[in-house]
C-alpha cells in the first residue's frame, strides 16, 4: 500500500516502499527534486526478512511528518 504523505505546508512529500526486503522512504519536494532516500532497515536495525502479506506485493507501511 503505497501512499504519499506530505508535511503541513505541502512542500515536502514522502513515499515509503519495499525493495526486496529493504524498507525505504523517498523524500522529495513539491518540485519533484529528491531530498533524501532513507534505508529504514539500517536506521531501525531490521533484517531483510520483512515481506509483504501473501498476495500483496507492497508492505503496509506509512509515514508521517512530526
């Protein structure tokens, strides 16, 4: 379930996604310029064994701006 989240001002957006067991988050601005790509497995010490639910090809992950 890929969802685009945005900050309150609407000028920074984030898309969390899975890439072969690696959970990642792509952060970009409203002009489409990539700001950073985070490897969430490294950030939170998770292994690559995270897989989607059988029959779903995307993980149920979301992001929020605090």
